[in-house]
C-alpha cells in the first residue's frame, strides 16, 4: 500500500509497506529496522519475532522515546512483559500490532510531534511454507 505524501517529509515517514518490507521516505527496506522521526532508519538485529530479547528493547530505550510501536509482522503478536520491563520502569510505553497497523500508527504519532519509535520485525521467511 502506498501512503499519501505530506508536509512531514523532512521527517522519517513511512511511505509504503507490504508483507515483505517497508518504504521510509520512498527508500525500500526488506529487513528489521528502527525508525525515529528525526533520525535515519537503522537496521535492527531482530530477524524474527521469536528472536526478540530484552537487549533489543534496551537498545531502543537509548533513544528515549515516549512510546515504542512494535510491528510484529503480518499478524499481531504480543511480547512477554519481561522483555520491556526496563522501558516500562522508565514510563516508555510499548504497543504491539501487526506491521501495517504499526506503520500507520507511527505516521500519525510522528505527525502529531510525538517522540515515537517504530520498531519493525521484518522476517524474510514469514508467510513462506516450511
């Protein structure tokens, strides 16, 4: 799906997404990444939802967001609270949703000027039969 261009183009904006990746300011990414409004998107060493650890979220916490939107792939999945305990202690919210909903939510919050981090798990093998 392609999204509308807006006046937020000076920020890192999700401009498209599908089952295999995401576009940030029209640049395609086919791997897990972290996106913040004022920082270029960066790779996130989280190749699968099952591989997520507390250390993955500690890395996100270094950016001091107000809220983390976690895109869990093609379907919504929930992480164990112990993985985000350090963020919770710092009053950083974490919301889990499927990656398409996460992209839309990130754009809305970013457009409102919120200090939001989008953390997307893009699993190259998701949806493929074994």
